[in-house]
């Protein structure tokens, strides 16, 4: 990772991630304790809290998973998110320097956000080809 001029580590990390991830597909998976955002063939971002925002409203969040909300079946957040993301590629990334939230713009108006739910814990970690690549928490890159 190259640091240019007076960029913060978070800014440099954001720029590097954008260069690596633009044009790649996004898919969501879940294991017993966390969510994995699979990006292309080489990258995985792990997190606990996320939401997918459409043109007019929130489409689905991690908190919706398993709830019925008066529907015939409980919400399967993974299926709903993957259905919405299917066929689209990343067009932009933004890391909020205060919260560490990651916004991944996909296609023409979908935004997949990894959202901070703690002031003290890591919000998300990124792995490249199975190797640790970076971690972000409230306040940016660690």
C-alpha cells in the first residue's frame, strides 16, 4: 500500500480497495456467527451488521433475517440480498472516516453498506486470497 502526500491510512486503504474491487461481483454468505461478503474470486469481507439500500428504501438488512413480519415465511436475508445484487458489479466504494462504515455501490443505485454497531470492536475485516488484508473499526483503519 502506497501512502500519497498527506492521505490518512484510511484514505489510502479506501483508494487501494476501490482500485482492486471496482468491476467485481458481490455475493453474500452466512455462517453461524457472521456474514461474509464475497467479492470476485479473491476477496472476502467479514462483518456482523449490514444493509442493502435500493433506489427508494432499504431492501433488506442482517436484522431482518429469520423474522416473519406477517409474511408467509421468515425473511431469508441472504437470498433477498443475493437476488437484488445478482448481475451487478461494484462501481464505487466509500469508507466513512468517523464510523468506519463501508458503502459499496453496486450497479445503478444499489448500495450495500457494512454498518458500525460498536464503538470498540472491529466492524469489518477484509481478506485477499485467504490472507488478512485489513481491518476497519469506528474511526477508520487499524
